[in-house]
């Protein structure tokens, strides 16, 4: 018995990093996962390797900031599998840097992917959950959505804080409809994004982390697994820090 047997789950940003780790773990626990991303070649390769290992996965191109992409993906997933049980809003970008160097284009891109993308994911999947009698959402925020990372600039922190409160808003509005929504707040873990932020910021975060190390993506993926599974059936509107103690300091 898998912890997500019979579940159909959409994972955004599934082509690499945490989204890939979540997709692999969920399929190992019995889910049918639809990985969505803009990095098509990588995403197709991840889905193919999951299938080769005996899991159930497919890849679909989707820019999370585009309404039409969400409409198409939700319609296709329901047509193919009859329902949607879960959504992991994981896709995100860094960008902009400190405010005095921050361009409008960078600000708008970070907001579009991290904040609008999460909003659109919930807006388009909730009706599918209602048709199915319920569902669960896991939004990947960050420790930076609780306390900002020195030197990382305002846009990433602002969008991750927005994800935190959007999640709680949805949780209370849909609690009586068997739809749960929770956010995960990782500290630093090892992916391409954690390299993009720059060694000096990355090293400072690790140094400030009581456990003194970065996580592996799989350690974070287990938190998403629990929140999406029935083991968390009375958990909604929660923020789960997976950060080696970073936000406890
Ligand atoms: N890596 C860390 O240390 C860290 C720490 C805290 C939180 N997070 C969060 O964890 C999540 C995953 O991060 P990661 O480190 O795996 O990042 P990553 O950059 O390795 O992966 C992000 C994925 O999102 C995809 N993506 C970007 N823009 C997209 C768009 N418009 N539409 C669809 N997909 C898009 C990328 O192509 C990529 O595959 C993010 O929400 C990130 O903010 C990461």
C-alpha cells in the first residue's frame, strides 16, 4: 500500500530540483503524477525515468503564470484520469537582487511565477477538487517568506510571504469542502536554485542554520508527501518549516 495510492497529483516545476524529488517520491507512494514545467526536455526525461522505474508519471508543458496553460492542463488531466486529487505549487524563480538594482521586469517576473502562479494553480484546481469531493494543496513557500534572507532582495521574500497567507486564506475558505491547503517552508536545500543565489548568501544561510547543513530535496519532499496524504487529514492552514531550525533562531 502506498501513501498516495489512486491519487492524481499535479506538481509544478517538476523538471528538476524539489519538484523532481516530489514527483519521484509521490509516484513511489502510488500516485499518478503530472509534472508541469517550462523546461520541456528535462521534464520529459524525468517523467520517462519514473515510468521506467515502474511509476506512473507524465509531463505537460505549462507556464504557471499563464491562465490558458492552467485551463488546458486541468482539462487534460481530468479528461485523462477522471479527477484531480492534489496540487503541489512548487515552481518558482529567484531574481532581482537588492532593491536599488532591482528592475521592474525582474519584479514582475518573480511575482508572476511565484505569486500569480500559485494563485492560478489554486484557482483552477479547486473546482476540480469540488467535482471530486475534495482535494489537498501543498504550496512550497520558503523560510524567506517568514524571515528574509540578508542580501537576497525584496521580491522573492515578498512573493513567498504572499504564498504563506494565500494558503491560509484558501484553507479557511474551503475547510468545510474537504479541501486542505498547507505551506512548506524549506531552508536551504541543494538544487540549481540554491546555486543561483550565490555562494556568499548560500553559505551564510547554512551557517545560520542550527543543524549546520543544507537539506537534500528528498528531506523536503517528505514534508509535502505527509501534507498531501490522509495522514494529515486534520491539518489545514499550517506552515511546516523544514529548515534545520533556521526559523527557530
Ligand atoms: N533551493 C532552495 O534552497 C530553496 C529554499 C527554500 C525554498 N525553495 C523553494 O522550493 C521550490 C523549488 O526550488 P528548487 O530549488 O527545486 O528550484 P529549481 O530552480 O531547481 O526548480 C524550479 C523549477 O521551476 C520551473 N519553473 C520556473 N519558472 C516556471 C514557470 N513560469 N512555469 C513552470 N515552471 C517554472 C523551473 O524550470 C524549474 O524546473 C521553489 O518554490 C523555491 O522557491 C528552494
